[in-house]
């Protein structure tokens, strides 16, 4: 049983209509596609930096926090909402 079938069987037990299930499926697919596109964009934007980190890891096998920050910079603290 795949995830979609499991989800449908779960909701069918709760008397959710096929129309509602279809709408949920469409929205979940949209969310997943948006997340996939954002992940791919981030990987493309950060590719050079990821390659630098990979080379360092191949040479040293591990990096401590200071070494990592020296490569990528310090994490920016975003103000909480």
C-alpha cells in the first residue's frame, strides 16, 4: 500500500468524500512540488560552497563548528516574529 492509498483508506474511514480527498491530493502535490523547487534552487545557488565543504571533508573527514563557520560564515540570527 503506497502513501496515497494509506491516506485515502484513513480518510475514507472518517467519511471524507472523494471530492475532498482529491482536493487534498492536489494541495499536497502543490506543496511537495514547491518544496522540491525551493530545495533545487537552494542547491544550485549554494553549489560552489557545497563543493568547497565536500573537498574539506574529503581531506579532513570532519569539521568542527569553527572550521565550518570559516568556510560558510556565521549563521545569521533572524528576529523572531
